[in-house]
């Protein structure tokens, strides 16, 4: 069964039971340079694997790039 999330403003279907960590991996992002918010709450990187996503969740993923 799939669920629908909003990821950075775009609708995305994922498998039910998807965690924030598996979503990040699926999108090809690196956790080390990432800040994540789920429903406007910051999720600590150490909690990505334990954060299950649910139907309708709003996820914002922001990556930081080195340089200036």
C-alpha cells in the first residue's frame, strides 16, 4: 500500500512504512549535509531511521553546500 507525501512542495507516492531515512536514500541525498522537517518540526539526523512517515505528511529537505 502506498501513501502520498508532500516533499519540498511536490506530491510523492512512497510505500507505507517508509521512514525518513529511506526517503532520503531513495532521493539520493546525503544525510550528513541535510536538515529535515516533517510537518514543520525539525527531525534530528539520529532520528531519521526511527521517523515513520504517514499519509499527508509534509516533508522539507534542505541540503547545505560548502563554499561561499
